[in-house]
C-alpha cells in the first residue's frame, strides 16, 4: 500500500497564493496518476487537478483552470499544486490521491475575503 504524505495549505487572503505538496512512499509508474481533490463543508468531494506520472497529460477542473498548476518532480514521487488568484470558494479540505485508490489525510485550505 502506497502512503501519501501531504503538506502545505493553510490560510490566505482572496487573490493570494498557496502551495500543496504530496509525496508518495514509492516512485510511481508511468501509468499512475497523482491528483488533488477537495471537499468543502456540506459539499461533495470534487476533483481539482491531476497529472499522470508519465507526464503525458494534466487535467484541471473548470474551477481551477488558469489559476492552479500541478507538477510532478523528476523522481516521480511528489506532486505539487500551486494555487494562485485564490477565491473564498476555494476553501476546503484538499486531498491527494493516487489513482483515486490511495488517499492522503487531507490538508485544510482557508481563503478569506
């Protein structure tokens, strides 16, 4: 079982930036993908962005397109989500996932106006 360790998050003002990092306990294969989901209070968990370990493709939800950027390190074990132009609606617990099979413990992001 792969373990995912998340870091980053915290609080920011609207319009500000935050970064989230997620490190897997082993190097990923090219077919794996690492991504981020988020869940706001009273809402369903939604996908934010993901990237395939082979770096063939990235995907962004409409809500994050143009504001968030996901990247994978050369060791293929750490994914970083750079979030900018943050909105109050970005407030949620953010979860890292490997293939939507393994999940991190979640990290809180709070954006205030």
